C-alpha cells in the first residue's frame, strides 16, 4: 500500500518529519475511540473498529497515535490485529504514564519502573522491536520530572524507542525535558474553540517540534446552525468538523491533527478535510471566531 498516491486524501495534508527522520502525512488518526465506553474495555463493534484501522492506510494516513491506557491495552492490540505486519512508512506512536482504574478514570503514574514496564509491554502488544514515537502521557507531579525524562532517554539509548514526545506540558516543562532527552513532539489539547496552548504551539513551530492537537474537533457552540463556522462550512460544501480540521492544518506547518472515530464513514469524512483549501479571508474569519 502506497501512502502517497494522489487519490489518498491524507496525502494532500502535507508532510512533517518527526524527529527529523520520520516522514508522516500531517493528518493522522487517533486510536482512542476504537475502544469501549469510557475508553475502557473492548469496543461494542469489534469488526467496525478493525475496519476503521484497515481503512486508514487506504486513505493515505501513515501516522497513528495510541496509548497503553486506551482500553487499557485494547487499542494497541487492535492496531496489531488489523495492520501487522505494518506497511513501509507507517508510523505508530504510543504513550505511557496514565494508570487506569475504571471507565473514565485516569491517574498520572510516572515512576521509572512503571514507564519501563509499559514500554516493554507496548513493544509486545504492537509487535515491534522499536516504538517509533513514545510519549509521556502526563508528567507525574509525585515523581521528580528529571527521573521520568531520564527513563525516556534510557529507553531511547537502548533502541527500544526511536523518538520521545510529551503530552499536556507547558513551555518550561518542554525546555526542562530537552535538557535530558531530545523532544520530537508535544501533544496538547488544542482546537478551534480552545487555544490555551497557543504559546506551546508557537514554541514548537520555532523549534520544529511536531504539535499533535488532541480533541481537535471540539466545535460545540461554534458549529450551531447559523453560526459563522456553519456558514463557512456551507460555503465550502463541507461540514463544520471538516473546516475545523482544515483550519488546524492551515494554522501551522508543525500541526499534526489526529481526529479519532470508531466508524469508517466518519473516518472518511474527517480525512476529506485534507482536501479543503482555506484562503486568507476564510482563515481570518476563523481566527476571529477562535478568539470570540
């Protein structure tokens, strides 16, 4: 399967070099929603979740983001079931650092021995010898941050992970981590309606660090009938969600949106956002909308 054929929508989203050597199409896939309710247990429709994963490379998606905590473990297991052996050029990112104790419950746990255990188990579940991108899901405030960063450096030195990423961090935390280990990506909440991480995005852009916005489709009130976003979507013959994704792709060359879904139809709709062109006037409208 080629990831660069013109008829594959995600291939039109541009490319980014994660860590300077892993080329991905900027519109990827987030594999959280392929699990059960509350991101807990197995999906209600196993076959549909597998079909979603199998469809991703057909759409030109070659960057999939998951985590040990999704399920827990279920998302990684389904990725292996659907896509292993992985096609050339497919980059799979995972995370560790959140303990699951039930549906909707997430507890930071950054002890080095725990992070190492989870990295080893992710290697096994995904069926790889090296994890392309291993992200610290949260910095555990009860464990010295340098110990958590140091463990990531050790895993990288041992060849078990290729690149290191962080999630939900501020600029000072990124800088502290970079004193210990190179940081290839940052994954923070960011979307048209929530731009609290604007300074982090600007930092990542200056430093050529990939910025992965989680919860990229939060449109809420912005998408209600008669809204500016709704009117723009109608003008472009698109959905508000597609416009929100297109805005992210146009916002910054380091932006790597990873919309997630458990339905093939929604996956196809989301990926079509890569085909939407936003002119300067429309971008200005959306920028003002985001500030409102």
